[in-house]
């Protein structure tokens, strides 16, 4: 499947690509001689709101989803800080509606049970008053959130102080001149139903918090002081060094972290981002056979309007007839295949962009892993020979447009965390769309990226328990055992030549199931409180529940399988 989404992050986790240098052209601007790209507001996203109702947007220059009820206002302060203010009144309305429904339900219950409750004690009455008091405070539990993205990360660490950026991320929370008590901010958040987090990536450090709305202003003042006048108290130094080290120790048993570190030291440092090294044979922590083929490319963030790596990953991760995975499964060589760029700070930054293909191998696939690699190279060569396909690009574009148009709202703290990173990458109109939409087809940009994915530029990494005992090298930080061998001469000669393509590999057929009409059909059945059985067969039953509240063109489905010999689901 295509590897397209952002990775989930905790402290020290992954982030986003690097900043444009001051004075550089805006990454959203067209290249010289290139026609200006069409606005996402035109055509694809026109109309399509819930019930065709246009919602007031706030700042009209910021393109947002038709289903997004929030309002946005963009500011740039005198010190150069770019700020995005977000107002979401829909949550307050939903809260009030929910309260009203609960209140009506409570009144009905009280009427029905009034006679039964006459004999209850006064203690019971006190409990009811407390419950009513809690319910009255419910609207104040509305969340407010803020996030700050600083353009400094682990790539800025001095050579003799690795981990300094991550350490400073911890230290700023240890009090400020205005609020000197250590952990005062965390205690304030805890008292008022809030939370906070921070993460250090290669070129970014992100801080975020959320709290009940009525305490947001006070929390914002306490939080801002960390970046205005942090104390960096001496007493906390050793303790926070240990905290950073504990996160490092938790990451050490992770094969994905080990693989990333090994790739960074053995490939990017040894050979540079444009030169491949021989196959790396690695001893994994888990018992798994996994093959990774990766290429280090020039930075691709400036092509965010075209997203060439997303287009290529869609084809590499295709699982239907003619795909790499379908052929590997026929031969019982692989269980899964993922391709693309994760958009983490390590995979995409201002120095390089990584494109990788990861294959989960069967035991038989492990024994034939060079054959697996050859199939991947054959598919890539086929794509290079055929060139970029506008039909396929537009299919992907429509799917992304549909997802964006009807995207579900996320928690405020997650939303601001994501958007504040986008503010360092994209111009104002694309703050909400730059990481999601494919704006316009450019075969030259796609073809250039595709032409770099050649066998002689590829880095091969094979994780297998069988490598234990034959890997004399050890990575410095994670202690990963590995060896670096030469590619067998037979395969090297083949990949240097104009090798033949497997006839079973071909492009995916036209996708006829991409939705284009989102008008809701007129209901042909009454509204029901519970699902209704609409089909009953010996093999099973089908139940249906119509949504009469949100009225959007989405379907949710689920299934339970039961054994005839058991009363429990399988």
C-alpha cells in the first residue's frame, strides 16, 4: 500500500520537511516559465458543502474543506512570528445540543419515576443536586489548544553534544522568570483538565497544549514564558538528561528506529545522499524477514503542489492485478509491501528526501530476496519507459479531493500541532491543504523524480534472524549488528544492462468506482432508532441503520463472524 500519511509522533518523534532559506522563492510559487497553478477553490472543491450550504470562512485567502466549520485568521507579528487564530463554534453548538437532549431525557425519566422516588432519603436528593451541578458545568469543558513550531531540531546539534535540541525541549518546561515554580505549568493543566506534549525532530521542535476554554488565556501566558524567559534551572539538568536518555532506551529495541539510524550512518554519512552502498544485512530484534529498498533524492518539499513521490508511491503500493505485490504473492514471496515517503523529518527535509519500498517477506521470499528486488526494479523501469500518466494522477487527485472535502474533525491539540508545522512549509493559502491535496499535474517534475529511482542508486537492507553470527559490524548508538557486502556480480551486471521486463507487470486499470456525485438520495425508508435486518440468509444476515443526523455521503460497515459450534464470535 502507498506510504502516504504522517507518522504518529511522541517526544523525539517524526516531523515534517525543512524550511525554505530566507530570500528563496516561496515553495508554492511556480518555477520560471511555468504557468501559475490553478487554485484548489476552482473546480474540484467548488460546492460540495454539507447540504450545499456555504459556511462563513473567516480569512478568505485560506483554502479549507467545505465540511470544515472553523474560521481562520492569519497574522504576522512585529517580531516576524506568524500566527493562525482558529475559532470553532461548532463544538460549542454540539455541546449545547447534546446538553439539551440530555436535559429533555432527564425530565422524561423524572416524570416516569416520580412516584417511585418519593420515599428516597435526603442523601439521595443531595446526590441529584451534585449531578445537576456537574451537568451545568459541562459546557465549560470545551477544549482550547495552542501549538508552537520552532525551526530547530536534532540536525542543529553540535557534533560533541548530540541530543542537545531534545534536551532543551525538556528544559524549557522547568519554570520561567514569571512563573518560577518547577512543573507549575503541568500542575495548572492537570487542575483544569488539560495536557501538554512536545517533540523534537530533525529540523523542527513542536510544543503543544490543551485546556478547558475558560482557563486558556492564563495557560497561554504561562506557556509563552517558557520561550520568553526560561530559567534552565541547574537542579533539573541531571534529571532531564536522564529523562532524555530513558526515551532513547525505550527506542533501542525498535527495529524501525534501528533501521533509520543505520541508514543515516551507513548510507547518508558514509556515501552521501546520492550514492548507494552494497546490501546491508541486519540482525533484527523481532523475528521478521523484511527487505527495504531506498533511494536518497534531492529535497522534494518545493514540489508539494505536484507531490511526485505520492504519485509514485501510489503505483508501487498498488495491490491489484499487474502490481508488484500481486506477483510476489502468487510466488508466495511476500505478505505485504509499502512504498513512499513517510513525510517524517528524517524522510523529508531541506537536505534530501527518502523514497523507500519495504517488503515483508515469507521464508521463501527471504531465500529469493534478490529476485524480489529485481521485480521491484522491473516495475520501476516499466514506469520510467511509460512515463507519467495523467489519467492515474487525476484519479489519485480526485480521491484526495474527496477525502479532504469530507474529512472528519480531529481533536484541537492534534489539529494545531499539525497546522503549526505546515506554517513553516507552505504559503498562507495552502496552510490547510499543502500536505493533503495534489494541486496540478506536472509530468516533468514526476519524470525527474522517477528517473532517479534506478538500481545503481538503490540501497538494499535485509533484516533476518538468519543474519546473526555473520554480521561483525555494530552501529554506534543502537548497537545493531550488521554487515555490508557487495552485490553479487551476476545481479550487478544484469541491473547495469537493459534488462527485460516481466510481462505480468502492468499499470492499474481505470478506477471506475471513484465517486463524483455526492448528492444524497431521497430516503426510501423510515428513520429507526436501532439497526433493521434487511437480509436474512442461511450464511448470515445484513442489518442496516440509516443516518438521519449528519447527512453526509459516507458509509460505515462492520462484520461479525460466528461459528456454528460456538456462541462466541470468531
